[in-house]
């Protein structure tokens, strides 16, 4: 798979997702698109289906990021990447409490689990 382009929607909103998807569809050379969050992806899918006449995932696969509750609704069933927000908050609070993120301290890496939630808007590679 080759990255062929990037679209900056400006805002993380449903409308920005719609605009970005229409820009992508107009080029007619994209097999898959990954949106920076699920709201963008949901707007993108609606635009691809309703305005661009694309079949998702047959013509173009779509994935989002953050696994919001709406992503699992039957009409959407969005493939997405889950972020463990509770775990992230716990790690950040711990870093604040132990002062490991004070200015002047060496950087550190904290890894948290996450995962791909495969639903129906992605197809196998062509």
C-alpha cells in the first residue's frame, strides 16, 4: 500500500470529514482512507455514499480513530483504532504526581495498549 495524498480538513468535525472525502473522491485514485477521528470518518462515509456515489468498502475502504460509541452503530459499523482513554489518563496523572514530566527532565516513553476494531467499512487489499 502506498500513501498517495493527505487532506487537511481543518477541524475535527463531521462537516470537515464530508469535505475531505469529497476531495479524495474527486481524484478517483484512492483505495482506502484513514481519518484522524471517527467523527471525520463518519462524515466522510456519508459524503462518499450520498454525494460521490461510492460504495464503501467495495470502492473505497474507510477507517477512523478513537472508537466512539457511534462507530459501532449498525448504520456505520466503522473500522477504527481504539484508544484506551482511562489508561492514558492514569499514566498522565502518574507522571504529574511523580514529577517525571517536569521541564528539564529527560523525555520518557510510556506505552499504552490499543487496538484495531475491524468492522465493515474496510475490505481486503486489492
